[in-house]
């Protein structure tokens, strides 16, 4: 994520709105807070789950010590700052523009929770792909009428229930 998220641009959006602590414990660094926010959004975990349980997440956000993570209030204040200044929408727009410009992502489609996203497969490809990679929710995509004209090779992950465990020697 360090390679595809435009951290410098995001920090320049946030910096004018961040308060400067005059007393008490110093706040988290400006570089740490957006990373904590993104980890929370990406994995749908509480901060305690994301940062206490995973050393890799702590390293990614720049927190070497677990002692510093207990400041839930700082994280909450940062989220309120984003809401107050409508920064979350700007952050998302900046990341989306970067991904689109890089060619890593060209289409995003949202559906209701009760709509299987395999029904959106034809909207997610432009027809010039040679290979399309999808998760197990796209099983059966090659049988759908609306993708029959695409010449891409579809690589769909096998459902977990279909995988066989490897045999381990005793």
C-alpha cells in the first residue's frame, strides 16, 4: 500500500486542519493517523483488533510499541476531524484518482448486499484485458452470457470448501 496510496497528497489535505497540542501528551504524528484510519477501513476491524493483534499493522502505521496504541481518544478525534472537514470524501477521491491514473483500477461498481457481484462482471472489464483475476465470489462467471464476448482468461479462486488439504507426511 505504500506504493499505491498517495500518502504525501493525503497528508497535504489533512495538515491544514490538524490541531497542534499545547499541553499534555503529544498527539500521534500526522503520518500515523491516516494510516491507522486506512487500516481500520481496509480490514473492518476496531483499532484494538487491527493494531494489538498484528505486528505488521503496527509496523505499517508506524507504531513500534503497543503502549502507545491505547489512545482511543486520539483515533476518535482524528475521525471526527475527517468528518468535520469532509476530508474522508477527499481522501477517497484522491486515492481513487491515483489508482485510476496508474491503471491498477479502472472501474468500481457498488451493489446492494443481496446482489451477487458476479452479476457485475461485465461492467468491471473493458474487453481489452488478457487476464482477469477474481475471488471465489465470481465462480461461474465464464458461463454468464454477458461475458461471452470477452477474450480474457478468467482466473477465479477456488471456493474454500472445494480445496483439499495437502497430505503431510508423518
